[in-house]
């Protein structure tokens, strides 16, 4: 067995049924399998072996869906990079992930060409959506293969997918999911949401991140339904695709749902059975309006790249405003204090998670992996409380992670680069509330006030070293970071929010 097994039942029963759609392009289960086989044949032909790492650097498209499956078929490990990854970040992730081969789209080709000289294990690059000089084209390669391939069996506990995400220290970390955890995510959400082959689910997120594969692609393929994606998020396109594909389940960020609801006052959403969101607190008033206009609740879910979407409120359960739901099928959750003792009902504690859906390790980082688990429980760093009915309520984070537009940003990563500016003595990066993206990045920068850097100078310095979305939207230039015995992080967050709102309201 390997992770492509997730769609084998649907392939046997309904080969002509649509498995995946991206924008206005579709693939049936039969076509998905044949194209995945061609990817597998090609990778074998260039010497890719079981356990080798294959990178993907592109927006959502059909290729990435069958490309993943083709890798799984030969036992190769998929290592996607975010579409917004900078050249420096790509080099770090490729080297940490030991990537030997990259599939890339036109939009990211220049970045990977510039980075290639510093990627240690790189043997080849294939352009998936066109033809360019000095690079192989999938359009030419695909014609050479017939699509007949016999899958290999793999150890279900070995890595199959490595997703780089912001962790508790500096640079991004590779979250390694196994064949077992990928299929378990598909099974768990299918059982929890009672998915059937008639279900069609769309998400606004990227397949290179954790949410899209773990809460949409694998569950829909496991259920024999249809997984739908957009190349990039666009409100009008989202609404059009709901109509075109008969969407039954949908996931988007709180801000995106606000935009979508305003499009036609929710008329286009009337056919939905389930609508979910995450990454930020949803205003109770908006929830009420959503329910009134659409006829179903907008439910919050909670998840992490490390363990998928591990809490939600399924359609057949009573929705409670502000709750992030209950653990999904097959997942155990408990709340603990700083000494890892269980807290009482109603008290706030750190969320620990256990189950087959949880990742196996941070790739090539045994120390971080070991420190992230206790007695087999994964320490999420998220805080919550639970009520008498078993519904959980998110209460914040122990870690400093900034959640912008549904994606994680580690302040330490931004600080590490910012400190290298010659005028910066020290700095501190925090998240501030932003109505558009949930949280925005804010930086306190300590420097010599006789020769301070400008905001534009700092932004220009950061370009290319970190992705655009991580560059602070606001800088506060100061002489020293305020501290007594240590920096008061809570006070600085409050000050940052006050400064940010004043500047936004000018």
C-alpha cells in the first residue's frame, strides 16, 4: 500500500466520475490515475527511488494533484514549497528536505533557476505548464509514457509528504506525514462529516500547505467525492465554481467568507451543507448573519499542519457560536496545565492531540520532534477550554505564531533576517489584529536614532530573503526595546495594536 491507495475504491467503482477540479479543468478518477502513472513512469526513468524527495513549486493546478499521487506510487516523498516562497527560503527547504527533483510552474521558474546553484541534491527541473529554453517540459515528457504502472508498497510509517511550516524556532520546519497519517486524515474527516460520493468540497487554500490536502483532497478522494480548488483565491471565481460544480462543503478564511457573503447576500451559498473556517476568531454577529442568509451555520474548525483539521462541528451536530467543535473521529484531545496535568472542565489548558492523523516527525530534527511530544501526545501550543457538552473553545496560543490569511508566520524567522540589517541593533516581531487577514506582521526595531533606517529601507532589505507575506506591514523605530528583567511581550503586543490601528485610521 502507498498513499495513492486513498482513491483506489473510487477508481474501481466510478472511474469516469470527476475526482478533482481546478478552476475550469477537471480530471476523472480514471484520468487522475493514468496521469499519476505517467509521473511515476517518468520519475523511475530518471532514477528516482523509494524514499527520494520530489519537490513541487507552483500554484494550484491539476498537475500537482496527480503529481503527488505519481510520487506516492513509486514510494517517493512529496516536498511542496509554498507558491510565495522566496529564493532564500526555497534553498533552505530544499536542502533540509533533501529534494532531488522539482516540478515547477512558469510563475515560479525564475525563482527556482536562481536558487538551483545552492540546492545541494538537485538533479533536475521540469516545467509543468509550458515550454522554456534550458528546462525540460512536461508537455513533451508526458507523450513518452503510456500510463501503465504497478504501484509499489511502502512502509506506512515512513514519510510520504513533507510540508514546511513555521515552527517554534527560527526557520520553517518540515512536518513529515506518513502514508498512515495521510489516509487516516481522509478516513477521519470522511467519518466525521459523513462524506458520501455525492459530496463536492472546495477550499480557498493551496495544495502546498497543510489544509488543502489534509481536509479536502484526501477526504474527498477517500469518500469517492470531488475535490475542487482554485489556482488562486478570487471571490467571483469562488461563487461561480459553487454553481458550476454543485459544491456541498466549503472552507475559507473569515475575511474571505465576509467577501463571499456580500457578493449576492448569500444566495449562491444556498446549496451548501457545510461551511467552515479557521485561523481567526469569527464575529458572533457575522455568524448570525451567515446563518440567516445561507440557512446553515458557519462553523469554526481547529487544525495544524502537524495533525490536520483535528476539531470541527459536523453538519449533524448542534453548532455553538465561538466553539471550534469537538475532536474528529479517531482523534483524542486533552487539555493540560504547564505540568501536563489534566485541567478541570471550563479551565484553560494546552491542547494535546493523539491519533493516526498526527505527523511522525519534524524531518531531520530529532530534538524538536522529541520536545514536541509527551507520552505519545503532540503538544500543539494552542490553548482551549471545554464545556459540559464536550465543545471546545479556542483561548489563544502559547507560541508566538502569527496567523495571517490562514497561514502561519513565525516571528523569529522575520527577526533573524531583520537583525542582519547593519542599522538594526535588535528587534521584536509580533502579530497585530487586522480585519482583512486576521493578523498582520508588526516589527519593533531598535537602532541608533541619529541614523535610523526608514520603513522602505527595511522592507527593501527583507525582499527576496523572506516571502512578501512575511514582511512587516508596519515598523516602529525605537532606541531600545522596553524591558525590566525581560521583555514584556504582552505589553508590546498591546502597544503594537494601538500603534497599528492609529496608523491605519490616519
